[in-house]
């Protein structure tokens, strides 16, 4: 594609970014909450609006809002592991630097950010940690000096990307932070499963070019220690990047020999690709945690035995919580009632936290 072909849309994207930066998110959320009486208006945005506006897009991209109890449990677990196993007293709030790279050890990435649900909970947990240490009064300087440069998110779709910026910006402000004109959140409009581009390969407008360059640098070079989130589930993946396909090829072998499966297509599911991305990123850092809630098919399906072996080789500890909810298996709970899913899907889900030590 030549640069001129992008020109008609450049001005629209640049104007949209400038417009969103002026939105009063506090008033929007306050008024919305009074009308709907819901704790989180993003539930309405994702589950109701997106389903009605473009149900096919929602299904193809596998986007489903993650319930707060699930996210809270995962963030508290990650925080506890950082404190207990990595000797980081402030957990997710810790900003100690690596003695070699001189960069913060606890750099956090949600590679499928959506509307920012997980990063929102990360910020809540960080604020709680500071409160417990009697440091909450330092919030403004802490966010400026110790948080914004180590909290990252990648999102492919413009609508949730925009909401994530508004939601997190409002949250930080409500807790006492004041943004300056040149500051921004580390949430980028990009496809996590595409290979990181070089600056010379970027052929977009001013804001989009900056997004692509910064996202590529984080994806390729930043020593991310914590990868977390709810990646999309889509058996018929629209992400056909040769780069991620090459990484996933590791899952097609067991003990160096091909799986021999007649139909290994489920290894191409988006959630599998995101797990492989997280594994690759933690391997590059040398240590860290991968915490996802995903389709639970990989736990026992024979097709995924190469994937299970690969993860066992990479990580020192793997914690799994199978939430079940698979309507296809017609499972029932211990009390005999139908085993309901935490998402509005037929496939069961599981929480996994994988730990790699230095």
C-alpha cells in the first residue's frame, strides 16, 4: 500500500484521537450509572452494545467481558506470587529496577486489553498495596514516576481501545492523579499476533505511526514480567500472521516428533496463539508470570499434548483452576444444578497462572 492510499483516513483518525482526549469520562460514567444502576457501565457497552451493533464481529474476534470476581481473583493471585515467590514486597506496585537493564522489573502487559478491565483491576490492586504500606498519599508522584511507564495494553478494535483510555484515565484521576498535556496511557492500537514492525515499515498518519512504533518496541524489546488478561476465543482465527503461526508450530510436536493428528485445527484458535505469545514474551524476559482466563480445551484434549509439554518445559510452576461451564459436555455442579459458565459461551473456561523463575 502506498502512503497516498492512507491519506483520506489519516485526518479522521487524528481528529478522533484529539476529540477523545477532551471527553469528560467522569460525567459520562456518573450519568450512565444513575440510569442503569450497574457497577460497571462497560458491561453494558460490551455485552449489549457490541452484541447488537455487530454480533458477527464480536463472535469472530471472540470478545467477551470478563466478570469482576474472576479478574479480582487473578490479580490478587498474581500480586501474592510476586510478593511471596519473587521477594517483591509491593507486588504489582513494586518498581525496583533490574540491576542489569536498569528498567523496572515488574512491567505489565495485557495483550488483549479490550475495554481495560484487567488493567483497571491492576491499578486497584496497586492502590491497595500502597494504602497498606501507608503510601497512598504519594499517588500523584507514584503514577507519574513509577506506574505509567510500566503498564501496557494492546487492543485491535478501535471502540474498546477508546473506552479503555477513558476508563483508566478516569480511574487514575479519581484516585488523585492529574495528567499533564504530554502524558498518555500505555495502551496501543495494534494486533498483538502480528510481528513487531520496524519504524521504516510504518506508513500511516502521525498518531497511528506513533502507536505502531511504540507498540512494536514494547512487543519486541521491553522485558515484560507479567502478561495477563482474557484473550479472545475463536476456533476460526482471523489472525493468520506467519510470525505467530511459526511460534505455534512448537505445539505440533511431542518429544521432537509430529503429533500425527488428522485434524489439529484447534491449535489455531486465537486463545492458543495468545498463550504462545505470552510464553514467548516471558521467555524473552527470562522470568515472570503468565495469567490468562481462556477456553479450557487445552487441559485434556489429546490435540494439545504438544502445547502442554511446551508449557511444562518453559514454566517452573503452573496453577490451573478449571471453571468448567461446558454446555456441550452437559456438566452439572456438585449440587445437581446446571454448571453455568462465567461467560455467555458454550465452551468451558479455565484460569491459568504460569510462573517462570530467573
